[in-house]
């Protein structure tokens, strides 16, 4: 039977500045760029968005943060997500102050709240990439 790609989730298409980010995610870490002046940024870029410096390095984030905002998705916008609805799509503010989009997993969607403490988990493999997602800081697994 031919492989039906219409129901597969879209795969990330990394660009040069994000290569280290995706490698770190594959190893179970979230990394953030920091320029020589100390400005942190996410998403990865070729230069600092604050001062323009191209002298960029990386720091490892704690992987903890809070839900800044979220939406519950009940209708998949792509066939590859049909089996996942409903799901919580969120902007998570890391403890370091940077925000990233992700999903809140291992929680009933009606339990997700703005300000909820979350931690990164790296269990979702999409092709060769590991997608950072977040779960409540005290997950269902911790409660058993």
C-alpha cells in the first residue's frame, strides 16, 4: 500500500540558525540563544534581535515555565492532527522569559489554565525531529 502523506503531520523544516536547537531538543533540552551582551532570544536567528550582534551562543533553559495563553483546538486544520483533537495549543513563557508555542499534554484540556506551571517533555517524535511539548509541572504520572 502506498504511503499516504496527506495524513502525516507536517515536519519541521529547520534553517541554519536553528540546527543546534533541534539537536538539543533531540537530546531532551531546550536551548536559547544569548548574544555577547547577554540578551536572550527565541526563536533562533542569525543575529541578536535586541542589539544586532552576530556573536551568539547558547544556554540550556530549565524547561520549566507557565502557560501565557492557550487555545483548545477542536477542529483539526490539517488531516495529520485529526486523531489529536481536542488538544491544547499554548504559548509557554519559560522561566528565562522567552516564549514559545507548543502543546500541553498529559492533562485534560479543560484543566489547562493561564498561569499554570508546566515543564518540558520530549516524547513526540516527528520524522527525525523531537518536538518539545509541555505537561503540568505535576503530571498525572506523578500523582500515581
